């Protein structure tokens, strides 16, 4: 991979190239990508299983490196899923934040 990955579009393009070079496109169906993403998310959760709140906030450097890899795997599958379904992740997140703002209004403190 020679291009610098600095945003979701270049990440998406790099992932397209990576998958194309390996002839993985036939396997990158929404079903398969969603299933792969949830497996990676479960692997991420595994690093926090049985940890105290304090341990989860300050993992060891080795554990943090493993967590970082699982976060990356989850993001990669999410980006690939959004790509296959032609979902703009930034727009989707922006729209969801707006919906959540209506659903969960801010609490006004004081009188």
C-alpha cells in the first residue's frame, strides 16, 4: 500500500485495492461483511471481559496494541460493508447524531 490513508475515502479505496488484488470481491457480500465485523467486535470485547473499569481505561501497552488491532479490523469491515451498500459513513453518522439529538434532548439544569 503506497498511498497515505488519512480519511475514510482513501481507506475505502485502499481496501478496494487490497480485496481486488486477492480476488475477494465475490466474498464481500453485505451478509459476509456484517458477520465478519461482528466477529471482530466480539474479539474486541474479549479484551475487556472480566476487566475492572480501571483496567479497561488503562490497559497495558501489550493489551492496548491488541485492542488497537481489533478496533482496526472492526473499522475495516464497517468501511467495506458501507462501500458495498453505497452508504456514506460520515453522512450516516451526521444524520444519526441529529436523530439522537431529538430523541435525547439536553438536560437543562437550574431554573
